[in-house]
C-alpha cells in the first residue's frame, strides 16, 4: 500500500486536475469564440494538457483504497488504468512529433506552417490511442 493515501494528497491531485481542465478549457475556447488557426505550439499544448489530465486521473486511482473491491472489479480497473497510461504516453510522443517539425518555439507559436507530416502524426497517434482504449490489456 502506498503511504500517500492521506486526504491532503488526494485533495492536491484533485486541485491539479481542476486546474488542468480549466487550462484545457481556456486553450480549447468556447464554440462561440472565433479561434485563430492552430499552431504547432497550440496543438502540442492541447495534447500535453490532455495527457497530464489522464495521468492525474491515474495517480488518483493509484492512491485509492481497494479494500472492498472484488477481484473482477480490480482487474477491470487495472486494465483501464494501463490503457490510460499508454494513451498518455502516446499523446506525449505525438506532441513531440508535432514540435519536432518546427525550427524553434517562435516558429511553433507563429503557425505560419503546420507541416502535413505533423498533422498526419497527430491523426495517427489519436487513432492508435482510440484503438488501444478499446483493446484488452495483457
């Protein structure tokens, strides 16, 4: 059992999750707001915030006390946890691919050219993460 099961540790993770979701909401904007064309930096930021949110969820699960759970429920939860970690890892790699297509931070933020290869990598990683979420973990 992990020693960090105090309520304050879980509360800190909950605050982190709320902050990440708020930041993600600000980056995504509301549907009514006209957004500038996406830049590599904005795409990577969205992906990283989404991955971080998933990892905080995983962290909360790892701090949870499983005392009254059935073995079947624990197995299902564990497979879901592994899928979430794998998807977050793929997302981080996807963000790296998008950013590696740019020269530097300034170029990534300008968005004058979002390379087709980065778009393709983004789509492929998204599809792989979606497929992985539906497959059983071994």
